[in-house]
């Protein structure tokens, strides 16, 4: 995970932070799909921001939702992909 954060710090132009709250209607939608509250908030926020990739070491993260419009990668896979894109 440390290597992943080093890559992120090195290429911070690829990272966007947002502190806007997730749309409540979409949070409720993801909860109805079987997500736990925290996962539902993350999924709704990712949808609202048109996120392509979420990096998570949680193997069960968003597994209840079918056809998510994004990829969930481990830190190692995300680091490898970013390194390939930048080489």
C-alpha cells in the first residue's frame, strides 16, 4: 500500500478529491441493492463523480451490486496499471 501512495503522490495530477456529500437518493438506491451503509455512500459518491476506478483492499466491497460502471482494484493492481500507463 505504501508503494501505491508513493505513486499517487508522484502523479497527483491524476487524483481528484471531493468533499461534496453523496446524493441521498443514490445512497438509498445502493442500500436497496444490498450494500452496507458505508459501501452505499461510496458507490453513490463514485457514481456522482463519474469515477472509473476505486482502490480497495476490502474483498467484499460492493460485491452485492451487479454491473457497476467502475472497476474495483487492489492497491497493487492499481499501482501496476498506473505504472504501465505512465511508462
